C-alpha cells in the first residue's frame, strides 16, 4: 500500500484500513497523538489540493508560451472543471472536517496523565523485555499491554457513539433459571435431634469467608457425630486484625432457630465442662491433625471415640476440613442450608449494606430472593431518590491484587527491578517457607511460564481489557471490592482511564457511616460481599478467592437466571494476551467473549468441587422443567 501522501493513493488514507497492523486510521492517529506527533490534518488537505491542482493544470505553462487565446480557453476549462466538481470538493472538505472533529473528541475523552504514561506500542512482549523499560515507581504506571489498551480505548469510543449495550448484562444461558433453591426443605432424619454424644467447640481461623465455610462444616460434623454444637468462636489473626466474634457478624438467634430441627446449638458450654484442661485429656484437635477435606469415616474413626470418652472435642483452627464427596445427602443439604439460609448478616451490616447498594443504584432496588436473604427488611426502608434518570445498573469487580497475592504468585507484573526487589523482600518477611521450598527445587518455574499456565493474578490493566473485550462501555458503573491494590493509584490508572465510574465503599459511605466498621476487616468484607452478590454483573479475577467463590455461589443459588457472573479462564486469557503485539481488536474481543461464555455454561457440581461455590446439584437445589 502506498503512503498517504503518495499521488498513487486513489483516496485519502483515512478511508483505507491498515491491514498490516490490524489498526484502522482512527486508531493509528490516536496512537500518533500518544507520541506527541499528531499529524496535521490541515497539511493533509493542502497536499491533496495541491496534488489535484497540479494534475489539472500541469500543461498551463506550455500553453501560455504559444498563445493568449489558448490561455483563455484553458481558463474556461478550469472554471467548467470547478463547476463540475463543486460537490466533490465540498464533500471532501466536509469529510476532512469530520475527522478533525473526531480527533479532537477522542483526545478530550482520555486522561492526559494516562496518555503521557503509556509508551508507544512495541512489538516485543515477553516479560523480560517489558521490565527493562520500567522502574517500580508510584508516580509511573507499569503498562504491560499498551497496544491493546490503545485499541480498547478506540473501541470504547466507537461503542459510546453507537450506544450499543453488551449482551453480558444478562445470563448467556436461559437454562440457569430452571434451578431453584430448596436446601431449606425439611427432611426426615435417621437419628434423633437430642444429640447426646457430647459437645463440639470450634475456633475458626482466617477471614470472613474462611470462617463462614468453617461454621457450615462444623454444623455438618456435629450432625454426623450426633453432637451438640457450641456457637463457634473466631480466632484473632495478626493478618486480619479483627476481634469480631460470631454475633458481631451474624444473627445468632436466627442461626439457631433455622437449624434447630437438624442439630442442637448452645451459646456456651455447661459449667462442669468449662474448667477442664482439654489438651491434657486429649480433646484438643488442631487442623494439622485432620486431613484437608477429610472424609466422614475419618471423623467417625478418629474423633467420635474422643467425643464419647470425654464428652467434648475442641477443633482449634478448624477450616476446610470436611470433603465434598462420600458425604450422605442429608449432610450436604445441611451445609447448603447453613450457608444459604442460616447465616444472615447482623442488622448493622445489613443496614449499611442496603445504604451502599442504594447509593450505587441511585434508587431503592426491587426486592429479590437474593436481596431479601442478604439485606432483610432494610432494603424496603430505603427511600428512592427523586430523579427521572433510569436506575443505574452496576458491575462488581473483585480484584485480587493485594501485595500478598502478588508476592506469593512469583509472577512478573512489568514493574521493573525495584518492584522485583520489593516483592522479594516481602516474601522473605512473610513467606519464608515458600522460599525454602523453592531453594530445594531442581528447576524453578520462570515467571513467564507461570503466566502461561494461568497462575498469575490478573492486574487491573488485564481486568480492564477483559471488560472492554466484552463490550462494557465507558459509562459502566463499577464497584471495586477489596482494598490496598498493589502499586496504588499508578497501577489502577489503566483501569480508571478506560472506566472512570469506578467506586469503592469508601467513596460511597461517609466517614461517620464507616466508623462502626473501622478496625473490623471481616465486617468491612461483609459489606463487599453484599455489594458484589446483589450486583447486576459480578466479575471475578481469581477463581481461588473464597469471597469470589461464595458470592458466585449465592448468585447461582438465589439468582433465578438474573445474576450473571464473569469468570475468566486465566490460562486461555494468558494465551490471548501473549499475542499483544499482533492481534487485531476484533479477534481479541471475539476470543474473550467465547472464553467467558464457556465459563457461564450451565453445569451441575463437578466431582470434588465446593458445594458453596457450585450449589447446582440435587442435594442443594431443585431443577424445574
């Protein structure tokens, strides 16, 4: 293809796509602006006029040498030519004016800081090569896929002009509506409710979501061993720094009443058992003494004898210590009943959660089964805002890009040598056992290999590219769950530049409204849980996250086909992003859409999978045809 200024070009370059780069002219001119070298549209027009006039009057000088009569004829021909081509000339100037206006519009849409920080597209895209150009500096934004970001920005601009709404605001498969909640249906129990084998104490570790799983597992174990469950305790952790106990987060009376037909639950031990040294009599059982995802037989063979002998067992650090297979159907159903029905958030959490949702949506949301479970009566007390605007749909995004996740992954994130040193220092302080294991390996896995295997947490930049590929427009309201994104504002810059309507609970609630939750990380996490669960769309960036898994499970259980969840397949996404230097935007968004649709297929719970994440099974939900 000839250059734009070449006289061989039959029409202006702006109408001819550049097939070699995969970018159209609109995208190329935006790229040139980023390099502070925006070509002058006026120069293109004057050159086009010049080439046209030279072609029309190329013989004028020779004609004038012979006779003035021929000069007059030539002048008449010029006038006739201009008359015949008046419309074409006007059309050409109008078209060029349109592109000049489009240039100005596109430039005004983007944050100048973002434009300044993004380097021009480069062909190389290996992690090693990328790191050479960046230093870990809070003032700079580490960008790994600059070319794709350029194309995403142009695509969003075009979508805004078309006012086209993405189909991913709704479930991809209508079959999701066929599954209904039914774990709360009463069942005939094989044994009696008068549990006489003894008492089970549970001290659960971790954060909000790990503790929730521990409580429901403890309910199932108590039923399995025909024991009485004491209201679980939550261990204080230096990681979570939260002294909250059960009744600070959940409604204790509701928990007891909903499960009263299944197990006995008491608030505390009887007085004659309180003073016993449980460790000395062998009734203290730590999580290291129970296999991860243990079978019912392991509890019957190892724990039941202790319970029968001492009338008490204390599970210290109890967590994910009950498997999902080889469990009687009534116990699986009981776990679902505990998680989806019995564990209701405390009133102060429900009240603030309803306020949070109202401020995102800008109105009092219509009550659904999901909202009723999570917000109770508080959602109906919210007064709608007096506005003629339509209620705001919103997407909740759970970014798992905290420093511990980033450091533990051993991946490279394009932040340069300073970032590498900082993460290594963090590992030495917080993950010494990880480093010891790595020293013993003969062949450590390289960061680029970890990325190819899909083991790296998604960056805010990668999350933005996925959302753009799915067609969510720039005006999309996004609730960001979690906090303390590694790299801070500079790391968030690519996401915020493409999606400026990005908010957190700290943005939506006043300091006085947040004050009761300060220094209580689990209670703050409960607010994120609510905002994510009732969102119109929930986007996950890490399938290993407990919050993401529990929230997606709630949306499946209560969703009735109205609460889609976006779950990227990180290995497939990594393969797509590896083609950053060559892939065309049409191919990128098509492959991203297929990846997400694959994750949304209606499947029953797979073998070994968590029933809290995948409740679509006969023990937890009922299928209606």
